[in-house]
C-alpha cells in the first residue's frame, strides 16, 4: 500500500517551482534551509494553541473565581477542544482512506491532547 505524505506547511515553506527561482543551486539551498526550518515550524504549531487555550484558566486562577465559573469555563473550553479534535481526526481519517497522510491533521490531534494534559497539570481545579 503506497501512501502520499501531504504537508501544506512544507509546500508553503519550500519553493514549489524551479521557474520561481531560476538558479538550481539557490533552489537546492532554499530546499535545504526549508528542511532545517520545518521542525521549528511544526513545534510552533504544536505549542501555539496550547498557549491560547490556557489563557482563560490562567485568568481564572489569578482572580480566584468561584467554582461555578471555573467549571462552566472548563465545559466551554472542553466543547471547543472536542470539536477541534473531531474535525482534525475526521480530516486525518478521510485523507487516510484516500491513501494520503495529512501531517497537519495528525499534529493538530497530538497538540490537542498535549494541550489538555498540560493545562490540567499547570492549572488543576481548586
């Protein structure tokens, strides 16, 4: 079974056509630099939503709000995370049926699991 790996971020970072960069050496150099930069790009994709999702819990812990407000915010954020996880898992599974490995969808699923674990560890319920 042959799979095709699809990464939209890799397509955006690397020059897609040799005619955009007429020099072969320059094109190969940019491709090499893109392979070095790409892990940092995926690390940013992995960590950025975790930082965004923790902002409400950081505010709630700083101001010591009542448990009702805390749990209602937790419920709303959980619904958002579950919706994002469902959409990314659906994208990954539909792409897999077409024999495509969609890297961004897999990274998004990993990121959401990491975000929930990190937020629960850093900001436990009171």
